[in-house]
């Protein structure tokens, strides 16, 4: 039996996308989050004593690995070395090995996979074999999996792969467990043979909501058990809340505060995109009489002294009224709902061509479902006014 931690996509030092207008404290929480996630993983490993740790690509955010990120990883490696925990590292599309950076040397408990597919043997359970490779460039030209050797049934064989592979391809090679990297959502892909993405331990985008972590894996010959360990020190959440009872501004404040309190029970720190639903016409008028910026200012102020830290990143309201009053208005709404991703790209093309707008869009990627809802409401309100 072997037990190991399957980690990928640490993206240490990655800037957070999709939030603006942060307080100094919120900014610090964000900046520290990827570093803190790694520290927590190291702590978990020291407490749990797995046989080894796998880091499957995108450990760094860019091919020019930041000094701070390298230092953090290096310090974690040394702590793990002091506890005799080997670390096997491969690099992916974001931290490919052809980049130029000022190198740190790693302690000798760390094995870095070269760009050529390689199998190493760890002296556990009669020899556990681990096969993997690193990306030399952001894109690898051929199907990487083809370079992985077929394996015997004598040992426990583990593959590390940054990318995708089909069940059929997995079956053809015979690995007991395939540790996948390059996707930020944790999921088991196939059970027989077993393959899974651990996902990123720390989301760095407003579009990556909910718990993030890694997999604690136990492999015996013929059987795998994975346990998802949520570890993200900061989560991004989208919460919808029934706001049908709201009449006055203080009602809204109580409602928002209750949401924040509920989140505090569950997470260490959170950014929240709050959507008020079922507003009555009266409630809607109340919401729209003040700008989102102004609401947020007051609501954030209310939460600023409370721990764990909850930051209201965005707030919007979904009103029951108004409804489309004419057939033409109904048609406009239906047309918008029929748009596919390509159509949205076409509609938004001029935004992306504008220098300032496109720079902002890189920081804050567009979430089409929110955009659709906001566009619909804006359109209907304007129709009603005119
Ligand atoms: Mn990644």
C-alpha cells in the first residue's frame, strides 16, 4: 500500500483575476493566498506523513518563475526534507522548462521530471514506479501519453500527466493511478483504471468558485481511494439570496450581514459575489436608488472588523419586475438568450479591440451568464422608463 498527495496547479504568486476595488487588507489576503495554500499543504504532509508528494505542473504561474514563488516552494521542500518526504515535480504549460529565470537549487528530496518521459523508482513497498515528464514549451507537439511506457503488474505504477487522456488510452498502458494536472477543478475522471485531476489548491479567478484543494491518495494493487482535502485559504463564492422581504436599506444590511456570518462558519476567508433575487418593485427601487459602489462601501465597512475575513466583491439584484411589455422586447430577450459563445464574442468584439477595455478584460474576464442577466435587466428597465 502506498499513500501520497496528488497536487497540481499551485500557480504560486499568480495575480487574482476578476476582482477590482480591493481594500489594502483584501489585497493582502489575495496576494498571500497561493503562498498560504502551499504552506498548508506542507503542514498537512508533515502531520500525515504520506510516502511522497506529486506536483503535477503549473507549480509556478509563469515560465519566468518569480523569486518569491521559488523561495516559497524551496522553503516548503526543505521542511518536507526534514521529515523525509520525497517530492516529485513536473512542469506544465505555465511553468515550462524553456523559460528564463534565476534558479534556486532544490534539496535532494526533490526529483524534477525532465522533458523526456522518465520512470523513477522509490524504495517503498518493493519499489513504487512513477512515470512523468515536464513541458519544455507552452505547447507539446505530440500526444504525450504515447511516450509513456506500458507497465507490468509486479509493481505499483503511477503516472503524472499534465493534459488529457482517454479511458481507452489509460487502459492500454496499465498504470494503477494517473495523477492529472492542468485543470483547476478537482474530479475523478475514470475509476478503472483510476485517473483524477486534483484541481488547484487555490483559485485565482472569480470564475473558479467554491472549495479548492488536493487529493490524498491510497493505492493498493488493484484499488485506489482518493480523498479530496479542501485547503484553499481563500475561496470565491457566488451566493444567491431571497430578498423578497426587503423594504428599507437596513433590511438589506441585515440580509447581507447574515450571509457573511453564514460564510464565516464554513471558510477561512472568502470573496463573495452576492445576488439578491425576488426583489419586489419596492425593493428594486430601493436597490437602484443607490449605486452598487455605494452599497458595497457601507456593507464592506460593516464586515471589516469581523473574522474570518469576508469581502463582498460584487453585488447585483435580480428583480421580478419589470417584464417585457411588448412582443418586440420579448424578441430581443429571446435573441440574447439564444446566443452561443461565438455570438457573444462577435457582439463584444469592439470592446476587445479597444486598448483600455481589452486590458481591463484581461484582469476581469467576462462571465457570460452574469452579463446576460445584467443586459436583460438594463434593457427592460430602459424600456419601462421610455
Ligand atoms: Mn493551471
